[in-house]
């Protein structure tokens, strides 16, 4: 995208709450709408127009989200407030007449599935929409603007999760007879790669004092992302963690400083390669 000016308007005293986002000179408009503020947006411009929207849980250990489209944003969010209890914030992009929200919903869902970054909570797939070549060019432009604004606002769904062959540097964690491997992203998130090992043992304090990592580890076991094989766990697929330490906690079954425990082939830690570079 070319250089442009973005206008962000907070509508309450809380800058992390209800806000409008505009790209000056463009027709796309975004709304960040906390669940508790849905009743406060009735007078917003185009709030009753077609839109593409995301529903987030705002939990760093839960990367699931819902992607939807509607012909009336206000009505749909009001319905989702009643129908779905597991979301806290909506990010919505209001459609102008030339914006095809059905086409964009399918494009976004396909992107998320291909990058395997987030877990979709949608119960059905998007049918998509056939568009002319000119309409495709226009809506692909909207897609790029949606990606940019979403990332600017701190939502990471459009930041690629690097596969092992794409990683500039792979890091290893060796502990208690297990070896795990992964890489760090520009967001400081950490990907643990398929085939990595994790200890079956957990420290006595793990479930009591490191609850978020303990609960995440149990969730990965329940979902079959890590499975027991003899005297260790094995990652059956790549998994994205919110931090190097969160990944290390799950691998070792105890509180761990991921910045010092993940090391490259030269035995240099993440801390040495990134923070002390």
C-alpha cells in the first residue's frame, strides 16, 4: 500500500475500547466494538450497512476467532451478543456499495486456514461469491486494507506463522531427555514445530502457580496436538504460542525462561541473538 494517513477516534475515555478507524481518502471504515458497548454504536455512520466482522475472545492462550459477514452490522452484532457468549470484542469493517462482504469473508477464511495461525470457531464454511474481474480488483484492495488495519490495531491474524523451512533461524530446547524445536516471529510469538518432544513430567508447582501454561498444556493434550508416546509427549502439528516462555513452560512442564532456554545450533540463546544483539 502507498503512504496514507490513518485516523483513530476513541469514543470513550479508554483508548483500548470503542473506536473508529479511517484511512483518510479511502472508503473503508473500521469499528472496534467491545461487547459491552454494542448499545452505544446505534448512531454511528453506516452501522446498519453490510460489513465483514471478527469476534475475538481477548485471551492470549486462546487464538480462536469467528469470521462473519452481514447485511446489517448493528443488527448482527446484537444477535451475536445473545447467541454467542465466548467473545469480548468485535472488529468490523463497514461495506461501501462496491464492497462484496461475501467474497471477502471467503477470502479471509481461506487465508486463515492456509496459514494455520488461528482456530476458526465458525460452525459452517463460507459459500463465497462470484465476482467480475473489476470487482475482484476492488475487493482485493479492500482485503489489503483490512489486513493492514487489523495488524495496526494489534490483532495478529494476518501475520504469517513461519513453517520450519521458512524460518531464518531454528531454536532448540533440550531438557529432561526431550528435544523441541521452533522459531520466533516478529511479534515475539513462538512456533513449536511438529515432531517436537515435551516432558510428561510436571513440577509440583506447575498447576498451582503457572496456571495459564498448565491449562494450555492440558488443552493441547485434550485436542490431540500433543500426544503421549512412551515416556514423552510429541507435537503432532505446529503450534503457535504467545511467547517463548509460554512455549518452554509447556515443553518442560514447569516455569521456564524461554528467552534463555531456547538456543540455536551455536548454543546462543534467543536473549543473546535478539535482545542483546
